[in-house]
């Protein structure tokens, strides 16, 4: 009889939990936002800005607490969100735009990028290769012919990926100097003369965090990683234009395509459908929030949202790339 009563009690509790609304669940809760980079960089700025405004759009108004989780070019944070973070809607994260495709490239990723609960991206973007003004690497022609020391973080980070990509696909004589915690530390190293520059830094980061460089002409904008030139950047050449080889272009397109999800946010796979829908709706609402947009303008942050569905579709397309091309793309960014 006691056993039957206990089972009945558990059934009531289970039914109560299932009947709990999204608002009831989130009321008084804390959501942890894992940032895959160190403090002070572009991803950190975008994430903290989102955290300040998104809470009011989530039913129950939970508190969003940003937590930096730097390591392996944000792969540490991505692996955490995918495998270890609570799958109840109380955690999500942001990581490098190329993280979603890392599993295709034998880069140490242990997840399927198509299975994250993608909330969306604050903007699309273009990344750049830049060098310090005192170096002898001032143009793309210099970059493709003269030895260049570029700062890196770890095998799965964007600075490392793009440095290896251009070394192995375009034969640029690049020496990679890895081990920096984030792009913020790499740029400091560039200013100190430890490295000549870096690749894979977002234009939005350059113009917001390092506007003084542009004004004082402290950096050389070597090339854009994009399908088309961004007028705001000026007549800076495209890496895509540096080869006519069909196979090399296929490899480059995989990484250029990832630029469309420049500041992505994702929750773990398998969170309850109603909570996922609430987080996605809150993200979308935040992108239209007048206060959020006004603050973004003050911080000079680009807001050109990409929906979670669009990210899912993009990754689905990239994951369908022929295996032989993916194999060569993986070799291009790991050798």
C-alpha cells in the first residue's frame, strides 16, 4: 500500500512538472551564458550586451549571468554547452562562427553542429587579416609572398583556422604563433611586436574595440574573408579572388559561408520544446528591442540578425558538402 501511495505521489509530481508553464519555470531562475572567449573581445561585448536586455523578453524574467569560458578557440564552451550544461533551458552560450562546422574538420570537436538549439546570431559579419603598421606586411601581395608571424589561440580558433587555411590553400608563407587566450591578447601581442598580426578578426570588433587603430592608421587591412566586398571597409581585396582553382574555391566557401553566423548563440540539444521556443522568441524580440538597439548604437555594435532557423539551414547545407571536399578542408586547417 505504501508503495502504491508513493507511486501515486510521484505521478502527481511528474504531472505537475509537465504542466508547469514556461513562465513558472523561469520565475526566480538564473540562466548561465557561457562566453567562449576571454573578457574584452568582440564576442564578450556582444554577449554581455545581449544578457543585459534579453531577460525581460523571457517569460518569468530570469536573470542572465555571463560567464567567460575561454579555451581552444571557444571549443571548450561549445563542448560544455553540448554535453555538460543543463538541458532544461537554464544555459546557453556563444562561440566562434566556425565552431558549428568544426566536427567536419577533425578538429577535436565532439558534437554535431546541426543538433544545437540555435537561438540566432546578432549579426552576419566579415573577418579580416590585419597586420601592425610597423611590419613589412602592408598589402595582400606582401602577405602572399613574405613570411608573416600570425598570432593564434588553439587548433579550433578562428585565428588558427584562417592562418592555416591561407597557408595551405593559398600558399602564403605564414608562421602561426598559437597559445593566446583570445583575440584581445593577440592584438596586444601585435602592438608589442611579438607577432605581425592575425587573421579571423571580425570587422565589427576592429571598428568598435579598436577604432583608434583605424583613425591613426596603426593597422594594415590585408584582406576580407567574404563573398563580396563590404563598402564600409573600402577597397580591401577578397581572399576568394586569389584563386581560380575549383577545388580550392570549394574549400574556401565552407569557411566563408560560416561568416553568415558571425555572433551565434545556442542552447544545448534536447531542451524542452516550449523553453527552446521561448528562448528563440526572446532572442528575436531582443533584436527588435528599441533600448537594445539604442545601446548597440552607442557601443557601435552591428545588429543585422540571423535567425536560428537560418543557422540550422546553413549548417545543414555545409554538412551536406561532399566528403572528399570536407576531408581536404579539414587537412587545410589542421596541417
